[in-house]
């Protein structure tokens, strides 16, 4: 059941691109379900595919959907940030228990080695590579760079404002859960 809901939410992301970011977490089903429910309410149909078709055909309905998404943005953003916060809390608990996070270390190592290998291939063998092969290796290089960027952003936070936002959201989640 989760895949069709997520697929429908991705289809709805064409109307409100912020939706795609909400689906990046390890448990995107909650955000996807909320997005699909909003589409169902706005369009008045149960089937998510029919809702997408109605939004494509009716610009007023599309505007109403976008407005509803932005009204629910804070709630869905909390789901997205809670997922990230849970991952950070897991890492902190592992560290406090004296267990190194080998999975994360391995992930960063593989991304760094992959990046270096791609750069070596592009540098040393660029004259022997076809245009298509060069493009594919360049794309893979970019993916490894994004993996490292995400790892650094997760580990160190993207900025002081991001850290403050994380702390604020964590406090709001604790208050909401009665902790």
C-alpha cells in the first residue's frame, strides 16, 4: 500500500515541488498520505490518479491544492524534520553507548572512494572515453558529491540557523509528545 501512496504523492509534486522534499526521509509514508489526503479533499475524488487528472484540467482546483499544501506545510515539515531528528538521536545514542557508527563511516568512505575513482577516470582517461561514457561518469561523480554533501550537512548542520531550527523543532516535538 505504501508504494502507490508515495507514487501518487510524487505525481502531485508536479503541482507543489516542496512535496518531493518531504518524501526524502526514511519513512515517507506519513507525508505522502497527508499530501494524497489533501488532493482527495480538494478534488473530491478518492482515486489519487483521478485527483491528479482533475488538478491538471482545472487551474482553480490546482491553485486550491497548492494553497492547501502550503497551509499544511508546517505539519508535514515537522514529520520530515522528526525523521531527521530521530536519525541524529540514534547516532547520539550509539556514540554515548560507546558504539561507533560503522554504517555511517562506511557510507562516507564508499562515497569518498567512489568520488576519487570517478575523478581519476575523468582525469586520466577522458581522451579515451566516448561522450556518453564521460557524461555517465560525470553524473556518477555528481551523485557521490551529493552523498558527501548530505553526510556533512547531517553531521555538522548546514548553518547556525539550521541548528537553531533543529533545536526549535526538537523542542516543539518534545512538547507535542509530552516529553
